[in-house]
């Protein structure tokens, strides 16, 4: 087990939340289906007259007579509600692995920052995708102010291979957001490890039911739990799952120093929501494919991307490493004005940012100014509506926007 840095509040015991080694729980994690695993993930042993999932623990401090032996000493270090959530995420991202440790954070960017800034030092080299999440350029600028060299390359075609020499850490985002390109995680991880680099994979869009980066050779799986993992658009959350005690100890120290911790209510809501993850992901993936197939028939739609389409440029690699293709479809309409008319005409799709929720959302991504996309580029996040209703709404809105 890794050790946490101790501080003026005594710190925690450093016992990171690991996938349980209990035989019954391990059997569930390795042998059960995704639905069973999601429903049961992280639940404590049954106690007579107690709820199946205990409520959130609101505590800044805990009774602590004598020496601080933990596990719960101070609210910035550990919380019982986090423990159950971390166990649940670990059982989804790394089922059956007793070397995987999970830490939850206040947001996906808090988790991302924790990995990057805990592992890199002045003079190190970091490789980032140049077509990833919109906040990555901000991260790059901050890394460079600390004397860290940042190289970038596209996700498509495993292009990051070309800039790996001398790198300390490779950051992969697959599928990429918003372009939905895919790279070969195992190939990149093997190449990075051969050069002595660590590998982190942003697993937000895929979710652990879509792919498991640690099984594909990554050292870290990082994600925003704000999106499809929790799926209701009502909380901010992030997590890191890592398979090396030393590197995860550094991530834990960063969380303690920065204080980027989730509230107990958010952690409890996230755990509650994970129970329906498989139901939501399967419904959303199926509907996303139906929407993509319908869009493929529209002459005004160009640049259509969905990894689940057999003719998508990313499909071959995605089919090798993904079990589900996600809920996001992207495409381009001829002009900004037509894209705006399309969004305004939708009735079952909210014009909003983010993705992965049970209610479909879409936006003209170029309005933020940070993505290299055409003015008419649309990112559509497919929710849990009836597929035929959503397809009909999208097609009707396209007809309306053409006039």
C-alpha cells in the first residue's frame, strides 16, 4: 500500500482504495457481466437493518484518540463515502486486479492535473494530443511555465509515436473529444514503456464499460465522472486509477496538498448513479449508432464520425480495444448559421455543453473557440430517449435548418 504525506492534521494511513481481494467480490469483478458488476460495485458487506448503500458521511474530522492510525482522520484525506465510490470505480476500471488503486477528485480536470503535475518536473518532457479536450492547451501552458517541455501530435494514426523519444509521460485521449479519433492504446503504451515513459489514458468518453486502459498497458486511467459514468448532469467528479504504488502515492499527495476533493454528497450521488451505468451505456450506444446511420444518409452532413460505424476511419482500431463505442456523434453542417438553426429546431436535445447524460445534448463546438473544428461542427451527445423519437427529432431539425 502506498503512503500518504502526513500534514498538520495527521493525514491518512495512506491506504489507497484498492480493488477488493475478498474472494466473493473478486469473483464478481472478474466473472460477472457488466450490469451485475455496475449494480454491485463498491457495496459494503451487508449489515442487518443498515441500507445497502450507506448515505453520505458529512465530516471534517473524526474521533481520533491516541496516535492517528486511521483510516479516517481528517476530511481532506479520506472519507467513508469516497472509499465506497473508489472501490466501485476500481472494480469497473480494473476488475480482479489487486494492484490497482483508485482516487476520486472534485472534477475531471482536478484528476488530470493531479497526474500531470505529480509526475512531471522541470526538464521533463510530456506528450499530449493536439486534438484532445479543450482545456489541454491551458494545461500545456501551465506545464511550460514550470519548465516542462510539451510535445503534441494528433490522436489519429498513432501519431504520438513520432514524438515519444525522451518523454517522461504520454497522455492519450481515445476516442478524442470532440473529433472522435482513436489510437491503439497497447501499441502506444508498449512504445512509451520501451522508452521509459509513463502512460495515462483519458477514459472519459469510452467509460470503463467501453475500454479498460490498464488492461491495455496504461499506467493510469483518468476520467471525468461528470460525464457518462454518472450520467445525470448534476455533479462534477473525477478519478484516477493507477497500478503503481509509488506513482499513486504522488497523486495522493497532490490531492492532499491542493485539496481537490469531492464533497460527500457528490461522491454518494456518483456511486448511486453507477448502478445504472450498463443500462445507460448500452441504450445510448445503440441509439448513437442509429443516429449516425441516419445522418449518413443526409447530403448536407459532412465529416460524420462515430467509431461504431463500420466505415468510420477509427472503427478498425476501436473494434479491437473497445467493447462499446460511446454516446457521442460528431458531424459538420455547411455553415454556422445552418448549425445554429439546427440546434434551435431540436426539441428532444438540449443546446448545452458536456456529454454523457440521460438527456441528449448538442452544441456548435466552435462557439468556445478552443477546438480546431469548422464553424458548422456539431457535437451531439445521445441520451436515453427512445431511438426512433430521437432520430425523428434530428431529421426534422435538419429539414427545418435547411430553409
